[in-house]
């Protein structure tokens, strides 16, 4: 539904923290159905593909309104994080235009 898409865009959050030498970024999606949506990461505009980056996705959690919330986490070594300009979480539903949220490294308190 379009209203689900708008709610999802408002609910996408990205954050990162340096922990044990790694940067951890999380993209949280709400008000949707995991089977219909895909979450993908882009680092500096390109699909995340480095072998040293870890990507994981949580299972969908059913909410009281009948929709789901779920998340995708991207971890990369701190030394690579320091070279990154931005990281984008891109959410796609079927053939619709993707919804994305970008976090620039310089927006973070630690670099």
C-alpha cells in the first residue's frame, strides 16, 4: 500500500557506532511485509560487496497492527569506515522506486 511505503520511509533509521574495531550500521524498517520488501546497502553509492563487510538481516517481527518490523545490519572494519563518505540503506518493494536513507560519515560524532 502507498501508505505503508510512506510510513516505511519515515521509519527508516540508520546509525553506527565503533565497537571492537568495527563500524555497525543498522537500517530499521516498519509498517511493511518482509516478503514484499528488500533491504540493500550501498557504500559511497555502490552495492556493498567487500569480503570484509558483514551484512545480516533480522527476521520480521509481527506488530499489533498486522504489519512487520525488521532490520538489516552492516558491519565494516573501523579503518574502512574512516575511508567511507556515505552509507545508504535502500528499500525496494517489487518494481516500485526504491526508498533510501543515507548517512554521511561526517554526521557521526566519532570518525
